[in-house]
């Protein structure tokens, strides 16, 4: 079997909002591979979170890659501010009200890696038209909008189908990321289905010793 490196991404949404810079450094010191930043507009999801200034702050305080998840109705209107802020990857939801292919092209043209996101009930087939342009797909395992929700196992079938589709498209190193309710109990099932990148907010930031928890995640993934 082609074993892929497992990427662990703490989600800043679950960090102590009064100490964001320290919380970013805590993730880096704990051995995280990248930082996940959730951007919400109160329209695509019923909540608000960060804007580009928080991404720019993260860029100043860490050398970890910044993985920016846009939960926006019109992500196409905000690509440049997030690229300028220092995003390394920009993920857009296929359900948003924009021209997805054009928006992915816009992200790429700014020198940022484009990625697509699927909600739990979105068919994996919605991702297929974009596979030629992206190297990463984020499969939501909760409805986006809030941290701390319970993991949904329904999307595991999408992960299996996406992994097969990526292989068939000649992309053995395609990244399949999962987000929502990822913890000690759910991570192995995602890895077994074909995910190789794992976002976790509550399960990592709630631990005083994030380093041990990340190590535990890695050992659970490596056993699959
Ligand atoms: C949910 C966000 C997630 C969130 C995950 O809308 O996209 O990234 O921070 O939080 P947990 O790991 O607590 O489910
Ligand atoms: Zn997210």
C-alpha cells in the first residue's frame, strides 16, 4: 500500500481567543504540520469568525503553512485579501455561490494552493470536475459553522470514493483532509477510509499537552 504522510492541523477556532499568538506558537511547538483557520461570514454558515487580519497575524508569528477554510457565500470576492495575508492554501466550499472553477483559478494565479471543500451531504461527484486543478479536498465531517460538534460517519463513503477517484486520475499523493469532530475515537476510521490530513480544534486545543495528543493521533493513523 502507498503510505502517505499524515498531516495534523490544529484549528485556531478552538484556541483561547485572548491569546491567539501564543496559541499558534503552542500548536507549532506541539509538532503540528500546518494551522487551520476557519473564516465564516454569517451567511454561508450561521456564525462569524476571523478576517484576513488574523491570517496576517498568524503569518507573522509562525512558520507553519496556513490552511485557510473559507465558509463564505461569495469566496470569490475575498481571495486577494486572504492571499495577501499569507494563506498557503485557500479552501472554498463547492456549495458556495461563486463560479468554483474560476475562483480556484484565481487562487492559483495568486500563487496560493487551491482546494475544494465538501459538506457532509454533498456528493463526492461534486468534486470531480475540479480534480485536475487541485491537489487537496477537504471533506467536512460536521455541518460547518461551529467547533465542538460530534463526528458524522456518513462522509466516510465520500472519502473512499475520492481516494479512488484521485488514484484513477493519476494523483496518488492527493490530499484528503477531514474536518469536524476529529479526535482519538474518530481519526482512525477517517485514515482507514483514505484521509491523510486531519483538522482538529477541540480535541487538540482542549489539551494542556497538545504535543502528546498529536503524537497519539499519529500513532492511531499509522496503525490503519
Ligand atoms: C467547523 C470548522 C472546523 C472546526 C472544527 O465549521 O470548519 O474547522 O474548527 O472543530 P472541532 O475539531 O472542534 O470539531
Ligand atoms: Zn474548518
